[in-house]
C-alpha cells in the first residue's frame, strides 16, 4: 500500500509506480492486509487507508490501468495481541457472521475504516474479529468508481460471500475479463 515516492521500507522502495504506469497494461493494487495474520487487530482494508493509496497511485499510474484489490476475508485475533507471538486465523465473511451469531456477539461498524468487527470470548480467551460485509464492500466499490478505476479484483474469490455479489451487481454490469 504505497502512499508516496519516498515511502521508506523494502516493499515500498522497490515499487516504481510511474514506471508501472508507463509499461503495464493494467496493475492490481493490493489495498488490503492492513490487519493481517501477525499484525495488530484492525480492519483488513480500512477505506481511509485505501483512499490514501489511490490518491497517490493515480498521480503515477493512469486511473484506467488500475484495478483496486478488495479482500474477501477477515481475521479472528486472540487477545491480548503480542507482537511477534499473536497469530490471527483467517475467516470467511459468511463464517464471521455465523460465528458472531453462535457466540452471541453484537457486530459493530467502524465508520472511519468502513469495516465491521466484533469481540467475543471462547475458552476464557478474548477475541476480536474484523471482516467485510455489504456495507464495507459498497464503500470500496464506490471508491473505485469515484477514482474511475479500470475495476476491482478480489482476494480470495474462492470464499462464498453472496452479499458482495448482490452489492456489486446492484452497482455495475459485471465483466469476467478485461
């Protein structure tokens, strides 16, 4: 998730968005994994951070060449989070809602991140779950449209998530190839 030319870090310094924009027909921007397996609990793809990436990217890559990455999963973190030790489990979006139902958790929505989350206890261990729902997907798809991008691409498409397809189908004519 690169946000400037001079962003420090091995993964950022090696990406030349201007060159990518000149030579690639299309590019997929990975705008997820803010919350990740070994990281602190947070939204996988907070919309405010995704927008920072797009704001920068469209200054270096023509907008019509950009596909915005969209996560089709979430994470379940045991708490307390301990850097270098805590490992979150990947969870499907449908599975996340089913788990909330099964443990009696109330799902909340973070307005800044535009992502749902909830907490619960299992075996005397506190957990927090961040995932995607119809509202968070709607925010991401509308953001891609606002930047007039070539489209979006999902990781991982193999997870069942009917809310996504209902939202996408209500907003766009779906193409399976470019």
